[in-house]
């Protein structure tokens, strides 16, 4: 599973931070942990929440499968960038790549997801 910066959005009506998680691999992914941070976790960013996606199907028809992970969140003063890590504990076996397991987006760029 993975994501890109465009997959991170803030829904102000629901007060939720949402990440659209994609599976483009050949196997379904289960128990996918998604961690949300205010700031870069590698530089001391603060964890603001975590969600678990029960299952993301394998795209056997070559169309990526997508599931949303979200947490309750309100941007705070000074919040500049949100980071999302998929499988932060590296527990999903046989991933094709882990390069797409982290993405970030500036808070000012976020809008309600269109999906």
C-alpha cells in the first residue's frame, strides 16, 4: 500500500484528516496501519493520530484499490505540514516498494477530498 501528497486532505465539515491509501500490488493488504504526524517524524514531528484499514484488495484487474484512513483533527495555529506514514512499523510482507509509504502535504493546500 502507498500514497502520494495529493491523497492527503482535510475535511473541515467533518473535522477529519483523510489519507487515501492505494494498493497496486499483487496481494491484498490487511491490518494496514496509517500514522499521521504534524511535521516530519524524522525531524521530531508530533504524532497526531493513527488509523488501521482492515483490508485493501489486490488490484487483480490492474486498477488500483483505494481505502481511506482518517483521524479526527483540527489544524492548530502554526501547523504547516502533515506527514502520513503507511505501515510505519514495516509489518506488511512482500511489498513491491516502500518508497510510496510516506507523503506530506502543506496544511494550506488541503481541501475536502473529491473521492
